[in-house]
């Protein structure tokens, strides 16, 4: 049976919904709310933060490459997993190497506290990363800076607590890393550590003694831990160097900080630090408090001295030939340890005065018995250098022992060195000094320079314990080393050790050897000047002056030789110019020393006077140095010879005016002062100066003649011409220059040349005439002769002024005469000469209608 087919066109658009009984139908436009929602987690997403290396606001908190902040890293450092702790410390290092602590969002105290807690971590990789973090915190972003150390200074006690804890840890590996942390502190925080009081140094010495005692008590061979011992001894050496160079010395005094306020002692804590680190404050106060003060510094020093002696005996046997040698690398490390221990013993002797004399004698005997150690058998170059350094330290140690046992600083001679030890020390020191100064190989690097410096200082100190004959030979050999040296740095170190640091050489050097030193130093100054080594130049001038002050007297030949060698120091006159020496380019200290040296070399030769005068006239030389040099040149001429001194002054005046520099004013004032103060007969000296200058003039020079009139005016006020007798010679020497200057000014006034370049000199001319009124009559008479003859000459030889225009000549003379009347210079004398001069003007110019001439004619004729 077929099914009935439904009609598709019925009920398609409006489908009828059938519902069951009891159910509510939903509306067709009802919104469905039965949906589910899932969240997306994006950790550490903040639009105000930036990753490492990004650009943003300076106040934004920086993140690592893994997008972790410093706060999260500090929390992760305390995680139980070593891997997470290592990643956290490495992240801290990443941030600190790229940014300042202030950019990390955490304070310096928080970062330090976290890093120091990880210093005793059980995982070695974590501790190594923490050491790098500490170095990044200690190191200033712009290099070594006192400001950066001043910022870390309040946290030094906190650092010391954790470093002491790590150093004395039962685990050897942790102790090694603690020593490494202390080494970083000594390297980067030297200024902050030096401002601690004696409790800090006493505590460090106690820790070193505890570590060494534990090291000796262990069953493990000490040599097997040579790397640890090397680091430990390096820290001890740095500590003793720091203790010796402390600005306040020993005794626990309060030191001044950079701002001049008293720096608090390490036990003094601020309230903020005490609140932040209460346990650490109590721990450090307990460790470095008063209960340890009564133990005494002397016991710690003596124990450290004993432990270092024992350590030296353990490692010295491996390279002194008394025991079996290992391979070269191990032997080299042993030599390095022995070298540093020897340096520590020397520093203890030089720094601490309370060591037992018996222990010092034992060190002297033990060191001298196996000294020196030959480095010829050392194949490794590094080991050879270590052996040389060890021998150099032994020289310093032996001298420190002898000086301590003999009472260094006393008036009497010190205790002599054991038989043969002085010869061995001097042979080694002189040989090494000669080799280093000739080749310069030993001065490479800080270690080589330090060794050379110590050998030079020790060589000079040996003179104290040598006989008179040995001293003479030693001084001669030291001078030969300096003279034959090819290294300028070596010369400077030798010279500083011989003269600048102490006076051993000056006290024990014979006079003949002092003269030899005087001949060597000027060459060194010139060589240093060519290489622009200003420190060596300053040292050379200071030492040269010091030797001259201590030398009783020089012979004529020695003095002439030394003067000849000093000429390049000032200036050398060349054909086309002048080669300037170091006097012009160096500072006031060098210039003052060189000027003082000239006082001890009088009388000076013409070459020295000419060379130094050129420097005095150089405008680049300061005024103070110029005056000091000029006085040295004047007083160093032959005594009793007025002509030689006046000749120098005249040459100086001529040269200064010829160059027309700003130094001419200084020279004029200096010449005036010399004429008034250094000559008994000032009138004779002034006349001699005028004659020398005027006889040298070949053509008129306004600056020179003006300077000559100014000198005459300044000196004339201190001379009583009425009591001195005739003034005819002075009138003949000065009236022509004075008339020339006045007529030059008047001619420019008549021509109405504005500005008149001679107007500035007019007041000094009137001042000279006021101080010597006897010049008025001959001066007016000279104007009349100039009007009649038409020319003005100097001593009848040099033509100063010629005028072909009668009217111009008449007006110029009338202008000068009018000013003389106006200045009231013709009131007492010269009225007759004035009338005669006016008649001469009217005779040559009958139609003279110049207003000033008419006024003078109506008033005086």
C-alpha cells in the first residue's frame, strides 16, 4: 500500500511546535546565557616594564631576558632547588651588569643581603656566580670612584660578617670562596676599608690566624692546597699594605670622610641599618666588640708573624735546593707563595713595632742562610720573574730586620748586617737594577715596577749599614746605573728612591759623588722634556736644588760645566728663532726650583743669563715666575761689579721693548725696583743705565724711549739731586728722549689724529718732569734748538725727529709749552728759556696765529 505523500508547500515557513504538557515554551527572540568562559594566563605582563636592552622611562623596573624582575630573583635565591638558585643568581648578575641597582626596583641593601646569604651556598656554581655579583656591586660604573665607595661604606660591617662566616666555614670549598670574596673587597673597596678602625684589622688578622692554624693541623698536605694558600697570602699582603697606607694610621682614631665630618667607627650603626639587619649588627658587634679589645693587638700580630714564618719554611724548601722539586708549574706556585709571604713579613716589620726581637733574629738568620736564590735553573720565564721578585723581597726583609734590631731612627749606627749578607744583598740589588735599567724588561707591568722600586729603595737604605769605603763605592755605582740607564721610568724611580724618599744618600754620599750626580740630572731633565714626562722634570729640578743646598761649594770648572748643561733647560737661541726648554712649558714648582738653583751657581755666565732672560720675556711664563727669575739673574751676577748688573738691566730693557710684548711693563717695574734697592749709588747706576741704552739705539723707538723716561722718573724720586752734585750728565741723557715723546704726542694733536696713540704715555712724562724739575730749562731750550734747526738728535748721532713744515713744527712746540705751563712746571724755573723759545718760534713763523702760541706770547713776552 502506497504511503500518502505530504504536501511540501504547506507549513514550511511556520512550523508548528508541539510541546509536552507542563513545559513552558521559550520565546523566539530570547538570548541564550548558558555559555562557558575560559581565562588566558599571561604572567608578568606589564606595559610599564621593559626587557633587558629595551628603551623606556628611567623610572621603569627592568627585567631579565627571561622576563623576571629583581624581586622575583631575590625570592628564587632562597628556593630549595640548586638549579633555580643558580638561575636566580645569574639573573641578578645579568641585571647588575647592564643597569644600576636603582633601576632594578630593589634597594642596595636588599640585593647585598640576598647575595651574601648565597655566599655559603652548598652548590659551588651558585657561590661562583655570587662572587661575580659582588664584583658587579663593588665596581663603579665609571671606573674607580670614591663616591661609589662612600655609598657602600655603611654596608662594610654587613659584608665583613658574611665574609668572615664564609672564610671560617668547615667546608674547604666555601672557605676558598670566602677568601675570594675578601680579595674582591680589598681590591675594590680599599678606601672604605681603610676608614675602619683597629677592630676591623684585628678581626681579619684573627681570621687569618685561625685559617692557618686549621691548615697546619689538618692531615692533608699543605702543599696540596697551594692554590688556596696563594689566595690567602695574597689577601694577607693586601691587608698589610692597606694597614700601612691608612691615612689615620694605627690606634683606632676616627678618620675624616670626604665631606670633612668625623667618620663613625664600624661598631656605630645607624637606626635604619640596625632595623634592617638586627642579627648582623649584633654579630659584628660581638666579633669586633670590646670583649676582643682586651686580647691585644700584639698577640694577633705575633701569631700572624709566627704562622707566616712557618708557611715560608714549608714552601721555601721546594725551590731552595733543600728538597725535591716538582714540575715547573707547581714549583712556580711555590715560589709565588714564598715571595708573597716574604713581602708580608716585611710589611709586618715595617708596620707593627711590637714584634718579639727573638723572632726577628730568627727570620734574619733563616732568610740570610738561603739568600739569594739563583734563577738560572728556572726554565719557565714566569717562574724566573717570581724568583727575582722573591730575592728582591728578601732584600727588603733583611734590611727591615736589621733596622728593627738596631733601632731604626736612632742617632747612632744601626746593627750591622751579618757577615757577607750585605755584600750578597748589594750584589743582587745592583745587578738587577743595572739589568732592569739598561733593558727595561723588569719594568714591564705593575709587579716589575714594584720590584724595581723596592730594590732601588733598599739599595739606598743599605748605605746606613756599610762602612765609609763601601758607601763611596755604592754611591758611585748607583750614579753609574742612573747615568747608563736607557729607561726614563727607571731613572725616575732611582732618583726618587735616592733623594726624595729619605736622605740616606745625602748623608753618606761624598762631595765628589754629589758633583757627579749634579752633572747627570740636567741631562735627564732635558730627556724627560723631549718625551713630555713632566713628573720626571719636576723630580729632577727638586733633587738638583736639594743637592746644591747640601753641597758646600763648587769649583769654577764644575760650576761652569753645570751652567752649560742648564742652558737648554731655559732656552737655546737659534738662527731663525728660539728653542724653548721645559722652563716655559712646566708649572710653577719647576720654575721656582730652577730660579732658586741659579742663586747657588753665581756668578752666572753670559750664556745662562741670555737663555734665562729670553724665558723671562716669554709671555707664556707667569708673572710670578718672571719676577723670581729676574731677581735670581740680577743677584747672581758678580758682586761689587755695578757695570755687570747694569749691563744686564739695560739688555733686559732693550730686549723687552724690542719684542713689544705685555712683559715690557713688568720689566720696567723690575728695573726700577733693582735701581732703588740693589745699588748704593743710585745716581751712578741710573746714569750708567741711560748711557748704555742710549748708546745702543740706532733708530728711534717710542716704546724704548718711553720706558727709559719712566725708569728715570721712578728712580729720580729717591735721589736728592741737590746733594748729589751736578746733574748735567743726566740732563743730556734724558732730555732728548723726553722731548721726542712729547713732540710726537703734540704732532698728533695738531694733526687731530684721533685716537692719539701717544696720549697714554703723556702722564708718565709729566710725572718724570715733576720729580726732576731741573729738566725744565734744558728741555725748553731743546725745543728752541729743534725749532731753529728743524731736527732732534740723540747725543748728536741718532736723528730722532725731523720736520720740514715750519708751521707744524711751531704748533707742536707751542702745544707742548702750553701743557707745561698748564701743569705748572714753568712756575719756578725756565721762564727765561720759555721767552727765548717763543721768540724763536715767532722769528721763523712771523704770521703765527696759533691760539696756544698767542696765549703764551701774551702771558710771558
